[in-house]
C-alpha cells in the first residue's frame, strides 16, 4: 500500500469504528429519542453513495468501510423509525 492508501485506510477504519458505540447503545437500550431522524436519513444515504462511489472506482477500502458503516447506520435508522415514527401508531 502507498502512504496515501494507508492514510485512507486508517481514516476509513476510524470513521467506521466511530459508529460502533452509537449502534451498540441504540440496539441495547433501544433509546433513539435524542437522535435526529433527518441526520440519520441523510447520513445513511451519504454512506450508501460513498460505497457506490468506491465500487465504481473499484476502491475496495472505500467500499468495505462504507458497507460496514451502512449496516451500523441502517440498524440505528431502523430503530429510530421503529421507536419514533411507527411506535407512535399504537400510542
């Protein structure tokens, strides 16, 4: 790997790891009240588009990092929708 690729791989790894504590907290405690639905909709879309960009460029570091982040973001987004949007139907 070139120095540029190493920097990119470290940045991608740190960005992905940053979502693990949030996803863990949401999945364990089921609390999404303080999270912004708009932010997670936009951010999840951004992650999916970056993954597509990496795929189109055949940059597997970008693809892998964004695929993992997408799974974490989608888990949070599903919980947010379940708790705050669809959860209000039964109340």
